[in-house]
C-alpha cells in the first residue's frame, strides 16, 4: 500500500497600506475569486504591509473566513503586526482567526 500525500494549493492575498472602507470591496472581490478556484485548498491573507484596519476591513476578513469555511477551504492570516494584532484582540477576533507568523509555517507545496 502506498501513501498518497497531497500538498495544498495555497492562494495568497497581500493587501497594501490599509484595509478599510475605501478598498474593502476590492479585497472581497479578490478573496472570492481566489477561494472559488477549484484547486485552492487554503487562502492566506498576508497582513505584513497593512498599517491600518477599520471596521469595514474587519468585516471583509470575517466574510472571507465565512466563505472559506462554507467552501471547505482553510483560511489563515499571516504576518500580523503588533498594531493590527491589538485590533483583533480588542474585538475578540483573535480567537476566531488562525494566524501564522510567516510563510515558513505553511505546508510545502
């Protein structure tokens, strides 16, 4: 008997500067397109370049998580800065989202 190992296909989205009301709809289009690809098993949102996050940005992230769960896909946040991490803690969303420190923690593709 042979073991078959399948590496997940990972899609990355890297918002720049801010994730807010001005660009939340564009972000939603991007993650919807990524999550609905048949060969994708995980979506990683890399927040390394995000300096500000407002309620519209948080809602977009929650929407992405819900869509991923409904499609049976995994969803991770990556490289969350301390300033953005505080927002997740204050809203108690730090317990909802799975976070990784960097892409080295992802499975090999």
